C-alpha cells in the first residue's frame, strides 16, 4: 500500500510541476470505454469479458495532457460460476505531436495499482479439489503509441492505441489494441 501511495503522490507532484509554470490550462475531457473483449471465447460461448475505462484529462500544455484513470475487466465463465477480473486505478501522461491537427499522433505512459481477483461458486472443482477464492494486488503500467481522431467541432475524439505492459491485459497477452471515446469541454 505504501508503494501505491507513493506512486499517486509522484503523479500528483509531477502534474503540479507541469501545471505551475503554465499561465493557462487548456481543455479538459472525459474518456470512456465499455465493450466486450472480442475473441474466440466470446464467440464460442465459453466466457465473456467486458472491458471498461474512465479517465479525466487535464490539458496543461499545448502538447501535454495528464489525468487519473480507472479501468479494468470482468470475466464470467458460462459453464460454471467462476469469475475473475482486474480493477486498475492510476494516472497517465500523454505527449501529442501535432496539437492543432485533427489527427494527432501521441505517446502515452501510465502507472496504476491493480487489484486482481478470482471467485468460484461452491460447485466449481478443478482437479478434484475446490479452487480457492482469492485476490492479489500489484503496481503496473503501460506505454502506448497511438493517434487521436478529432471531430470537426473538436468536442469529441477517438483514441486508438497499442498498449505494451509488463503484466497481462484482458486478452492474456502483454500487448493489446485499445480505444477510447473522449468528450471535450
């Protein structure tokens, strides 16, 4: 828990250091993602995994945005009462290369605290014994190149990115394509 607290303080301090020298703070946005993870397990009716993300963005410089983010996934196995998932809470920092364009390439880095859990119903047995319920927590993050596509009005945008991490995502891999819809104000 100390590591989590220190990482949040580091993100807040970094944000303050970037904001303090700037005289005006630019736009802000709310980013949303909610979709099932599309893979063979979903189409074979083995299990489903909704993926979700919510982020608040502060535009602090022409090229730099940052903010907090809550994300994760929840997986439910159809055949029995087995569920597992991740809840991630942390922050991110993004550098956009063409801040005035409607198509903006960017690089993004995020650090977050992950709570991973699994739960079995009373009748779920693996190898003759009951698999215990449990959870674990760890600090993780990702780096992602991507592009942002803005609407003509500039009120909405779509982030398309490819994330790389040291831990597995909902697809069971250490990299994944992701997207997010943003509403600017």
